[in-house]
C-alpha cells in the first residue's frame, strides 16, 4: 500500500524530495561504486536535511539560492558546486517525469571556484627522492617511484599487478584502479579492483630503460607468491595490495626523512611527471595521453607547472632571437 501511494504521488506531483532523491540514485546504479557513494554522501549530508520532506513543486528559485548562500559559509566553493550539480540533476529527473516544468536551479548564483594549481616537485627534490629510493626493495618506496616515473594516480599504483607490466615490450598497461565500495555495514568500505576513472584512463605507458631495470631488480627480490602474475606490484608478503592511506603516510614519512617539504602530496608525483615531460619537450597531446586525460585542456590547466630554471631558459631563447634579429638588421644597413 505504501509503495502504491508513493507511485501515485510521484506522478501526480505531490512527491516529496526524499522519494525523488531515491529515484535519482536508483538511476545511477550503472556508475562506478565510488562515484555512486559520493552522490549518496552529498544527498544524505547536505540535501535531505534541508529539502527531504518538502514537495518537489513547492521548492522555488529563492529556496535554492538561500540554500547555496548558507552552505558556502562552511564549505569550499568546489564542494558547493558539487552539491549544486547533484541537486540540479535531481530536478532534471522531475522535469523528465513531468512533475515540474522548469528547473528551480537555473538562475542560482554560485561562488567562484578557485583554480586548483597542483604542486610539482622541484628538480632538486625530485632528484633527492630518486637517488634515495632508486635501489629500494620496499613495496611502498616502489609506489612512489611508479607515480613519479609513470604519472599514475594513487588508485592506479595500488591496483597495478605484475601481469600489467610487460618487460619484453617495455610497457605498462593501466587497466584497473582500486576503489572503495560500501560493505553495507554502516560507513565501512572494502577495497575493490575496478576500472580506471574514464575510458581514456585505460592506456599503455612506455617504460624508460633505467626505470625498467629498477622494476626488474625489485621483481627479482620478491618471493614466489609475490611474483605471481595476479599479485600486486605494490604488494604485501601475501601478494595483496596496500591501502592507499598507508602509501600516503609512507610518502610523508620519506619526505621528512629526506628533509623535503611536507607540503607535497602523493599526487604531486603525478604533477611532477607531467611537468618534467613538458620541460623535456614532449608535446601536450602525448602528455595528456600518458596521464589518461580525455582532453588536453585538463593537462595544461591543472598539471603543468614549469620550474623557474626552465622558464628562465625559455626566456633566453627570446633574448637570443632578438640579438640575432638585431645583428641581421645591422648587417643590412652596413651593406647598404
């Protein structure tokens, strides 16, 4: 009887937002578990408490604007935008089902998002890490080197298995990422080997000779269990993978030991890979493909941070060009 009442309410327009939230989440069952979990958290934490019991038809543009203005006092602009996009999409479902005619989110004024600029390692700091960890046989050290030499995301590093590394071809195949999925027991989650972030994230990355040699030496030091094709490269003694947080804590520990700024995050290793690639003259389209981006704009806007020495070096090219142009025009005048 309750289900029948909900069904009738849904189509006559007196449906409460709580039911609309549930319907919208059901429509997202095809998404990756981690993405779905993010939507559930946004709705349960920010949207249900405010809009849950209200009828869809009664919510006005003023209500949405007031809500956005309230939450931006405590949340970052990025989170406000995420909550807003979720709410707007929920109302789009209401339009599709002819509950409302227009989206009350249309004219909402949002806070301006700060452009995120990732921090890449300085060349000096990068060399410190490479020199200190280059001969290491510790899995957690190899995790750092994988991100630094291949530009991998943390979720890709801990999902990498030996069968993904083809030493005979000198390539690494990125086809999985590690994600956390709900167990159904409260807020508990469990690691799950899923697919990468996007289709572009599934990619092949060439192995540079020295790093290939480093990985081979590390492989030879592993036990027979750890060498199995389906064992994780960044694995424990039983071949299972490490938790991402464990890898991040180890990275911070290494920074402290090497007296390197602890403001760097594990993701800074990925940024460093992109920056060094550009400084080496690799074209943006190739860097974007290596990082697994679907658009080159993502690569240029977020990841590429040129070192001061590289900028100075490039500026010298302009100086040389001007000098050559000036000397050329002087020769022409003298000839005349």
